[in-house]
């Protein structure tokens, strides 16, 4: 589905396209995706616009509001977009990310460069801007842009040369099949290829400690064999008055022996890696041959979590387009500033800062349900990291410097909290390696497993307590910054 977990996003060109045309347009962009990608997603924005005809009149205004607040990343001017990544499965952190975007009109790379105080340069014959030292944007054609993370100059040049004449799609077969969800009418797709990505011994150890496995009397080795044949997962979302969703988890083996344990086991595993989504607890589970499916609706908070896995840096382009419009308007004005100009400038800063601060509070509010105690905070480790990345990508044009410093502080602290939870494995791993083996197989299996469980429990308690402390400090800082900005601009932040 970070730094940013880009999973991937595809926007079909316009409403009413046949599935054949939609697939052809997807494949045209997908040809630029490196074959090592293990994550993709699809976002059919035009179909979302038409998903509820009664709300079409307000959809554009609502979408633009979400864009200004940084709660969505893709501007309305996008016609198609595909993003991809190679993820480190254990942490869901990207080794690399790429986002490819087709726009309705030609984007202005010069405005993007000016907004970020950078220069347009040529790499392998393509206009390029290093928006940040670790992120670059490349113009591949009149209306096609690419963004790459990390922005390594040498790798960028090699990628441009490799894909400039490449026509074939070389992503994995599993990710390629995810497009079929689009044909079936999903508006948003998130897909993750997990074939051969699971550590068998780590899986068996985790299942040996699983409350669900114990409650339902499941055979650890049989469940471990099933999990080791995990192929991947695909989440399809259909937007309307509610976000109706279906999660498909594919295996090489038959999961039917799980019976009623299928749903709680899947939810337990998601929580264990720090990717809990509370909405899934109310979803209906079905078991098919080689597949477990969960179906239900996503709340706004759940939808935010899911889409935080997709962070194409298109908000920079949207902000650049807004900046270009402002520059065009301002060019007709006198160069000198009067009191009215200064007041307008102050008003822009106040409103931009208010949107920025409130966007951060929305993300923090989403996390609050999971970070109130050391028991639950470990279930949100992934989302703390993802929301830190989303904060880094909030539009910053005209935002008060103190607000920007606050945003940088929050994202840094969220990463520290996430690391405190994720780092448990490093700390406890060293301790587990010191657990004594006597040479007696039966005794060692009983004693060593019990000792390792104790080490894990102690490490979880320590890391979770640190993370809770960090979240509490963020709450204190938020109150102080809110008071400062409210007094400065006489606005309710």
C-alpha cells in the first residue's frame, strides 16, 4: 500500500473509457516501472467523481479542499497516474519509489523549480528538477511527468535510457493481475506481491505465540505452511456514499482449514506488523480455494490510512500550478506594495498556516485511538511512519515558519515513535540469541520458546512505553503552537 510507501496509483484518462482502453493506458505507463517493483495501486479519479451522481456538484469543491489541506496528493488536473515501489516487507519501507503522471495540460517544470528554489537541468536529454536532494521530477513528454525517490542522479540517467524506448510491461504477474480489479469496477486498487517474501522460521515463531492459533486449536506447522505460500494481497475500493471495499488475500495452498479463525488470524497478523485498521473488525470474511476475502466499508480514518501507503509527490505540482496562476495575476499589478497588499499577504500566510496545522491535527487525531496505551500503540507503528511522510509532503507555500518547524518536529517524533516500536525486534533479537540451549531437544523446545516469549514481552513493553511518551510530548507541543499561531493571526487554529 512513507519516506513513503508508494504502492501505486493509476488514474484512467476520462469517464466512460472501455476497460480495454483503460488497461492499454495503464500498460503504457507501467512500461516505465522497474521489474523489481512489488507494490502497485490504482486510482480511477474520474470514476470516483461519478460514483455518486447526487454529490457531483460538490465533489470538485470537496476534492480541492482536501488537496489544499494535504489530505490527498493528486491534483484534479491528473488524467492518469501510476506509482510503484519495491518495499522491504518487514517494515513496509520503500527501497525506491517511482510515480508516473499524465496531465490534461502540460505542467510547468519551471514553476516547480522556482517554487522549490531549484533549477531545471537536463539529464539524458530530459528536463529534470531535483525538488529535494532525495526526490527528482522528470518531464518525459509534453504532458507526462515522473517523480523518483531516492533521486540518485546516476540511477536516474540509467532509468531514462532503459525506458525511453521500452514498450513491454515487466512487472510481476501478480501485480499485473491486479488490473483486473479495475475492469471489475474498483475505483482504488492497492496491491502487494508477497511471493517468496516471507521468512519461514520467523513466521513459525510468530504463530507459536499467536493467541488466535491457540484459541482455535490450529496446528502451528500447518498454518505456517499456508502462510509461507502467501502470494499477495489486493484491496479494491468502490467509492460512493461509503467506501465499499474488498480485501483479497491469495495463497498457493487451501486456507479452508482455518474456518472461523481466518478473519481473526488475518487481523492479528496485520496488528502485529503495526498496520492495524479497526474497520476490518466489522468486515465479512469468506474463504475460497486459495483465497481469504474480507469485505465491508472503510471509514474516513481507515481510508486515510490506506491511502497513506500511496504518497506520490503531486501536491508539489499542484502547489506549483497555483503559484504559476498567482504569478500570472500578480504580473499585472504594480511592483510596489501598499498596506492592502501587505494585509492580503498576511491573510494568505494565516490561512495557509491554518490549513497546514489542521491537516497535521487530523492525522494525529487518526492515530489517537491506537496510541493511548502501551498495549495498542504497537499496532499503529506503520501508520506513524506513513503519517510522518504525509506531513513532510503537505503544501508549504506561504506557511508560517513556526508552523513549518512544528510540522518538521512532529514528523521527526512520529518516526522516532515508530522506530521505538519497530526497533523492538533488533533489541529482543540480540537477547534471544543469548537464550541457552542445553542439547536436550524436548527441554530446549519448551524452555527456549518460553524464554524467547518473555524477552519479546519485555522488549514490547519498553518500546511501547517510549512511543507513548513521544506521542504525549507531541500533544503538549501542539497545544503550545496552537496558542502561538492563534494569537499571532487572530484565527482559531
